[in-house]
C-alpha cells in the first residue's frame, strides 16, 4: 500500500513542481524587459530547465525502487546493489508527508498566481503594453505571493527528496548535497536572490504605476499577510 501511495504522491508533486517553475508567458517583442545582469539572465533562462530535469531524475529513480518494492522485491538487490536489503531507503515519515503537503499547496498556489496575473506573469521583469496592476486573488493579501508559494513548494521538495541520499550511502558528495546543512545554505541563497529580485521588481512597478503602486504597497506585505 505505502509504495503505491508514495508513487502517486511523488508523480503528483513532481508534476506540480514542473508546472510551478515553468514560465507561463515568455516576454515578447514590444515588452519592456528590465536587464538584471548576466547572472540573473542565466538563472531565468536555464534555472527552471535544470530544476525540472533534476527533479524528474530524482523522482523516476525513486519510483522505480518503489515499483520493485511493491511488485518485484527480488529485483531490488540486482538493480540497487548498493542498498543493504534490511534498509528501507524511502520510509514514509511525518517529515516526508509534510513535504508532500507543502509541495501540493505550493504548486497549486503557483498555478493560482499564474491564473490571476494571466499574461502579466513573466519570469523576466517585464512591463507589457497596457500593463495593469493586479490586486485580486492572492495579490489582494500580499504583493509577491508567487514567491511565497515558490518557497513553500521548494521547501516541500527538500523534505520529500532528502531521503534520496539513502540510495548512495557511500557517496560523500551526494551525502553532502542532501544534508540538512546544504539544504539550509540553499534556502538562504534562494532567499537572498529573491529579496534582491523583489526590490528590483518593485522599483519598476513604482515607476510604472506611481501613486497606485504606493497606495497598494502601503496596504500589503511582500510575502506573508501582516508579517513580512
């Protein structure tokens, strides 16, 4: 039962992650696109592609193990010889269940933001012709809900996939990559990058919408209603 449940949750949350980091509206000719430097341009262009490739590799590898666990346990020692037979590398723990919940909430939240902003949601800092300041849906509560849901989605992904290191108990690099310290450093880096991005976005929105933006910003927080 548990392997099949985990297969379902892994595929569902990976699909949500895939959608949640896919640019719904690439910028087009005639749009004003703020230049953010070589580093940010590279991240925007290639980061989502690398993220989707990575998570699908992680997911399919784990799905294969869970499938064998459910239907052909005798093949596990052949296809996964590095794992001791008495160890379950993918236990369904409270932490992983919490991760699945976070990924579902974060993924659906990102889709909500996509739908609310419509064609105004772009990964580049873009001002389109006839651009409007959207203040409905999640944007009625905070100015940057897509980033909030992105962090929820990403943190959930770390909780779900941190057991991947169990597949390679003797690989030092993989143990380091999936260690709590590395995950913490990654989250801090994402927070710093996002904060810089948000400041730049708000500068462009203030220039475009002026008093309307100032009034909106005075009534809302950036990420969490009433907190930050």
